[in-house]
C-alpha cells in the first residue's frame, strides 16, 4: 500500500506540475508543492498505521473562545 501511495503521488505531481512549471509563477509553484508535500506526508503516515490526532478538539476550542460556551 505504501508503494501504491507513492506511485500515485508521483503520477499526480507529474501531470499537475507541468502546466505550473510552464507558467513560471513561483508563488503558485511553491504553494502547490507545499500542499502536495503536506498531503503526501499525511497519506504515508496513514498507510503506515500512525494514529493522527483529530483536529475537532482544537476547532471546538477556537469556536468556544470566539463565541463563548453556549448551553
């Protein structure tokens, strides 16, 4: 499964990055590669069985700090 994820990401990176590289827009290129790298790391960790924390508690704390606790 690990190799399957790597192969899929290589295919996606190849087909999606060619038009970006032709545009020569450095901001878009950096943004794209940072997002794809982040998602690839998370996908690899999930295929290796690493338990990732849920972001729901952090989101809940942010909402409560903005709006206050509603009963």
